[in-house]
C-alpha cells in the first residue's frame, strides 16, 4: 500500500515544482527589460507624470481635462511604483501611463477620433446583433455603443470630453 502512495506524492510535488517554474518564467518575461531599458522607461514615466501634473494645474484647460490629467498622473505613479518594487506590469499598462493627452485637439484630430468612435459603435452594434441570444453579452455591446455615442456627441459639439470617456467609447467587448 505504501508503494502506491509514493508515486502520487512524487507526481504532486513534480506538478508544484513545474507550476512554480512556469509562473516564475511568466513573471520575468512580462518585464524582461535590460537595466538601460528599465531606467529609460522609469524616466519616461516620470516625465509623463510630471507633464500630467503640470497640465492638471493649468487653469485654462477646464475641470474635465484637469481631472483627466490628475488621473493619468496617478496611473503613471502606480506603474512606477510597481516597476520599482519588481511587480509584473504589462506593456499595455506602461503605454497607457506614458500617454499624455494633448491640451487641445485640432480639427483633423477631432475628426479622426470621431471616425474611430463611429467604427467602434458600428462594431458594438454588430456585436449586439451577433449576441442577441445571450442578453447579458448583448447588453455589454449596447452599453459600449452608448459610451461611443456620448463621446461622439461631445466631440462633434466641441464639449469637454475626458480621454477616459474616449477610451471607454473606443472599447469593443470581446467574446469568443
């Protein structure tokens, strides 16, 4: 009886070791940067944070943009903190933290954003029709379509719109 139990224990121990190995590999691969890349990334994030904080204090940009810049500065600070403490940070989070929105949009930039939002709205509407058999998923598409509509309306009427609203309007739910 004892000989049958040993192979099970060995298998469980081997599975734990393999799982630990792969999780350690996954963690180091996500932030696989050379020391020079790491330093440059931290410098860029610090510059983005400073720029966001400076823009947030500009009285000419209005309260919506000021709040938007403050939120983005906080995101940059969080990513910096996580990197400095050796935590895993995805490249998309780093890229998002590095993005400093312009203080004003040109007519061409506004038109391009409106076109992108209209395409996202089209994709939301298509997704809704594809998923009408599942009301929860269909509702996700309907909510996203409304977010895109709101951002489009604000951009077309030259209202203040936060980049958070634009980002949310550009999102299209993904389901298998």
